[in-house]
């Protein structure tokens, strides 16, 4: 085992792919000479050269589309977006091309491509740079969406995402790049579509992904001090989503709190809540609980931003109201 | 050029014309639904520009795509079956008129968001360049697409990266019902847009199949040599409305009359006879063989099964 950061885990996975498959290349804005807005590809240009580490003009629609075409022609592009908010500029390419092209060609055209993008609020970047559009992309059949919360999953998921023959959105919680954690030195992958039970417990199921997971770890600690045993699940993959693991857990515990760090309305937990209600409604000992960020454009001011975000106190309060725990 | 090659050009153009007429008939009968955009009047462009391509070159086009598909050699039976929504269609009945594909022939669609196919096409060109292959990509789009950001972004990207791509503008002077004059304030030619990105441009009479073929051959040579992209504007006119739903009331009857004098099929027919390249009997033979082929195509489409209902979940993920 080695202790590395999420950033180092992503770097490791990318370098492995570049080393082992000549068809893998990376493109995006300022990923080469600059080294990447979040320094993920720092030093890559020197090591792999400009053919494989391609700096692009600031033209998201053009280079996302070019990534899709190159994937359809047999390459393995990893496209970096500086922020998942910038996906909006290339949304037509992601949805109408990457996701739809296989279906509308009757299965003739595949798009083995990864789009990496930082996501999430908490760094005072204001309304345009703090959004979490992995939630929107989960609605689109043809795409897969993953969102690691720790170095081990970050490495396992970047490996499986690059290997996957479909377009995969790899959403990186921008606040977690520096998070350290243990990573197995032996090669492994994390299966896309498989949630991870981080803590086994009996009294309540807590579910989130990405930067919701550090919050749930704290919530679980606090509940433990109150004598409440919680089962903590990291979805890891938002599309496809592992409904089975969550439902089995809820059927065991009879209680659940689902945490979105994105805005509450239309978040992935709304979808998961519907599934839990349908499949495990009879097992619930009280209301199915959901916490998400406020339905506001993200404010710049730190106090306002923190107030808008999901938080440990908000989660605990919901659990107290819902289950008197 | 041999006589056979001339006749081949003529046959492809005639096949497209008759295919489109047949589509119109079958749309009226209710066998074809959805949006149907006919290529009648524009046949010389697809035939003149696709004929000189190699098998390993890529073609990416827009939603008025039947002509390009036929020029590329996609069979009319599976094409008609696609329009009929049948399982045997080129896209398994899941694409429809606007989304024709044949990956085996590097015919990479039929795309129905205006201008969206242009970045995609750059990706095929990028793959050729990355793999050191000398295949090229041709991307077709209309005058309406020239005001999309994707058009400008991709021309810049292709120019900076010297991608082996041929930008092919089919200027039929109307983006749906909006005339070119109303969306451009500096005349009718678009070549300067390409020149702004240091891409060499040519303008050609899109009603003249031989002229289209000649300029395309020159551009293909240039692009294949690795010098970067090229741009061709072919002027043309669609003889029908934008789609079957469009009676084209925004165009003056006289304008259509003038363009019909330049009918690419009739004029090429006359040219072949006048130059002594072909005799009436050659033309008649082609007419007969095309009519027979289309009869077969419609029969194939009619008799083919619809997709199975459980096909609905297939082809989403690889």
C-alpha cells in the first residue's frame, strides 16, 4: 500500500494508460505547457510530447467533438475540461454526439472516450464555476458517469473509465484533489456501476458520492458517539447507479439519508430516493431523508457559499427530525 | 475520363434524383414519417465530390444526407428500409432519414443539429493524422451552418493543427426559410470565412458535376499531402422545400425557375449527348436499371420486418 493524493492517483492512472496504449492521448485547455488548471497533467508534455498531450484552443465544442470523432475512428481520447460548468459550451457534442451516436447508427459507431472535469462548490468560484453538472449528464442514456471520493477509487475508476468502450464522464471533486489515502500497489480496477459500502452498520444507511463522502464520515462518527450504527455507502458511479446495494442496505437498516452536494432539485439523490421508495418503501421506519445544496446560484461570499452547501450540521439535523436519532 | 466513368456519374445522379422522388411518394403514402429533407437539385455536389474519394476516407454530413449516402455506394434497399423504419435499414431503423450511417464504408452520418457534425469530422481527421495515415475527411454542411460557433471553432482548430479535412459548403442560399442575404451582410460568397483561418478556399458551380469533381480532386490532393485543411463552396439550389412540410413560400417562383434551367441532371445528360460521349440508348439503359433498382429497394423496405421491441435497449452501450 502507498499513501497518495487523489491528484496523484489520477496522474498515475493517466500515465499508465499513456504508457501502455499508443492510442491514448489527452487534450484540453492548458493541459500541456501550463500543466493543467489543477495540475493533473503537470510534466506530461515533457514526458509524452505534444502529439499526445494536446493543448487546445478555448473551443470546448470543437475539441470535445474532435475527441468524439477520434474515438469513433479508433483512438482513446481523454478530454479534460477545466470545469464541469464548461461542459455546457460543448453539451450538444456530449449529448447529441457522444451519447447518441451509437444508438442512432444502430450500434455501428462506438465512442471510447473519457471526459474528465472538476466539479463542485466550496472554493468561492462563484455561480459559473461551482456547479455539479454530473447530475444532468446522468439523465442521458449512452453516457456513463463516475465520481470518485478518494485516491483508491480515483485510480481504480480512471483505469476502468479509460478501458471502457463507451463515453465516460469522470467527475473530479475539485475540493478533494489534495485528499490523501491508501492505494493498493497491486493493479486493480473499480467496476463502473458498483457502489462501495465504506462502513457496515445497522441503524441507518447514509449514501453520497464525491465530496459528500468526507461529510458522511463525520456524520457517521457523530452518530456513533450517540450510540447509532450507520452504514455508509459511496455510490462512486452515478450512471449506471448501483440501486441494488443501496436497497439491500435500506432493507436492513430501515432508515436512510441520501446526500447530494449538488443542488437538491434534480440531483441524483432524487432519482435514488424514488428507487428506494419503490423497492424498499415497506422497510422504512420513517421518512426517507434527503439533503442537498440550496437551490440558488452559487454565491461568491464565503459565508453565503458555506450556507448554501450541504453540511454535517444540516445532515445531523435532518436525521434528528426524521428519526429522532 | 472513360465513357464508363461519365456514365457512372450520370447514373449516381439519376439514382439520387429518382430515390428522392420515391421518398417523396412514400412519404405521402405514410410509409416514411418524421422529417424528410430531399436533395433534388443538389445531386452534382455529392456525386462530384464523393466519387474521387478513397475507401479509407471519411465522410461526415448533415441531415440532407441521402445523396451523400448513395454517392458513397450505400445500397438503396437498406437506405429505403431505414426511412421506412425497418430493422434492415442502414441504422437498424433507429436513425431515420437524418441519421444514415455505414461505418464499414466510413460513412459516419447523417447529423441533424446544424453544424454539430463539423467538430466530429475534425476528430476523424485527427485520428488519421495521429495514426500517420493519409486518409482524409470530408465534412458537408449548408450555408445555415456557417453562423454556428462549431463551424468557426473547427476551422480554427483544423487550421492550427493542420488536420487533413476538406470543409465542403453546400450553399443552396436558404437556411430553411432564411435567405443568405438575411444572415450575411457582405455578399454571397463564404470563402473569405475560411481564408480568415488561413484555409485555402475555392468556389464552384454546384450544378456542374464535372466542375465539382475537378475542384474536389484538386483539394483532396492538397489535403492528402498534409498541408492542412481546404474549403470548397459549391453553389446550388434545392428544387423542393426545406422538408416535406415546407411549401417554400419564401422563395420567388422565378428564382426556382432560373435555377431549374441549371438542373444538374438534365444539363449533364445534354452534355453527354452533345459531346458524343453517350447515346440516347445509354441514358435509357441507365433509366431502366435505376427504375428497376428502386422498385426492388421499395419492395425490400416494404417487406422487411420492423425492429423487435426488445431492440429498444440494444445499441445504447458497447
